């Protein structure tokens, strides 16, 4: 890889600090500066990683003064569009944290600006770089399950009341865009549609049972119909102490597979030579963290790094990243259908 990308991180809280850290390891990325409304947050993220670059509290000033190629937007979810569009309007490429925004129409606006300015826009969905999830997707693409009967995804996580109180924006419709699904579960909604295929209709129930102070859901359960005819079940919660790994299960006429902090099951009527080796290598016993189950900080840094590397490699080739705007939009559209169904007490809603 020849080019060095000159990058700024905007929003240096929990995940912005992770971007600062990841960048130290990526050969093609150079952190040029950071921006946070609170100077102290910028300083903390830089100090933690022994990095010294300018800290801005005014995004427009930073965009005016610094020579940049791209900006990583790590601000609260309902405040992605503003910084993303400001950077793209100045001809910069943007990598934006999940969810790309909290409403599909806001993502459409961002995609339109990227097109108009001829710049690239990509999202973060680092769990697509988890090898067990990739193995499930590959098996679907190779038709190894035959007709899929059912696919289920459960995110049985736990977050403390303190987690929601810190940051202020978490657990609010305005800035978080939802709760256990839009914030924590968006990864798994994306994986579900990425692995199994487009979701046609959803029927959901949701409420906040364990964290009564938050206005959004801490638990949602949903029945799904995929466009390929398969049925599905989706559950996301931040109310299941102590918090366990995400489980994705797919089964059909020729096989069953489970991704749960590794590859737990990968069994087909017609086994292939590499299957046993894959199961052994990706065994859940070898997992190093809970994948975010116990706390927001308990996520493997490697996957973020892999996601970033893939984005910059694609951009270097002049191609769109795998998680480009319209792709990152899909999970948000499914989630909005789930919320609409939950408001209608489980009535089926088509994904738009
Ligand atoms: N990929 C993942 O696994 C993952 C994990 C956690 C969070 N996230 C996402 O990252 C984003 C941030 O989450 P977090 O937990 O790091 O939040 P946080 O509250 O810890 O950090 C957000 C930071 O942004 C700053 N900020 C707010 N508005 C700003 C603005 N307009 N300009 C500059 N700085 C601004 C705040 O001062 C704060 O320091 C969210 O969209 C969240 O969904 C992704």
C-alpha cells in the first residue's frame, strides 16, 4: 500500500479513542488531528495512546486549517449527519461510526452529498470482519444450507444505569435514535441481512423493562420474514446481566451453523475438507473478549482495524468500501420498521 491517508477523528469518547488507537497500528493511516466539543476528551484520548496532535473544539476551524484526506466521525449517532456533510462539502472522504445515522432519509442526504462532491462515504460494521460471521455468509452464498428454514440472532447484553447516564445522549430518541437495537443491536441487524439476505417484513415488541429511566427500549423481540422465504427471530437487550455473546444461528435443508463468540457449529450434509479445521481454529474457547456483551469497551480492537484497513484499501483502488453508504443504510431501514411495528403492538411492517 503506497498512500498515506491524512486523517482526523471527530468525537473522541469511547469509540473515538478506539479509532486513535487503531490508527497507530495501520500502516496507511496517519492521525493528523482530533476534534471534540470538549478539549479534555480529546486530550484524554491522545494521552492514553501517547499521541500528540492538535486538538480542535471547532470542526469548521479544523477543516479550514488542516490538510486532510478523510475524517472519522465518532460523535453521538443523532449527530453524525452534520459533521459528515461538513467534511464531504470540503472534498473529504468520511468513515462514520455505526449507525451511519438514525433515520434512512438522513443517510440518503449524506449519500447524495458524497455523490455530488465525488467523495467516498463508508460506515463501520466491524463484526463483518469476524471470521465466523464471514464463514456463515460464505456458506449461504455457496448454497450449502439449501433452502434456509430459519435464522436467529440474539444479543443478550447488559448495560448499567451508569452507562446510560454517562454521555447524556445514550438512551434518547433524539441522539441515540433508539435503544438496545439502534445502538447495540444495529451490528447484528446488519449481520443478519448481510448473511441471510434482505428482510421483507418484521413484527416486533419492545419496551424498557430493566432501565425504566431511559425513554427508548432496552429489550426488543421480533419475528422476521426474509425475501428468500426464510423465517427469522431477532432479539436484542441490554437488560440480561451479566451479558453474554451474540449468537447467530442458521439452519436449512442441508445444514446448520452457529456463530457465538467464534464458530460453534458448522455442520452440513456434504462436508467440505476445510470445515473441521475452520471449527477448530475459530473455536469459541479461544475468544479473548465478550464482543461487547458485558460492556461497551469489551470489543476486540482487531476488527475495527480490519474494517478500517478494508475501507482504505477499497478507496485506494478507487472503489466503494464494502460498508458504503447505501449498504450501511439497510440496517437502519430494518430497525425503523421494527420500531414502527412495536409502536403498533407487533403488527407486521414491510421494510422500506
Ligand atoms: N463500532 C462500535 O462497536 C461502536 C461502539 C461504541 C460506540 N459506537 C458509536 O460511536 C458513536 C459514539 O459513541 P461513544 O460511545 O464513543 O460516545 P461518547 O459519548 O463516549 O463520545 C462521543 C464524543 O463526541 C463528542 N461530540 C459530541 N458532539 C460533537 C460534535 N458535534 N463535534 C465534535 N465532538 C462531538 C462528545 O464530547 C464525546 O466526547 C455512536 O454513534 C455510537 O453508536 C460504535
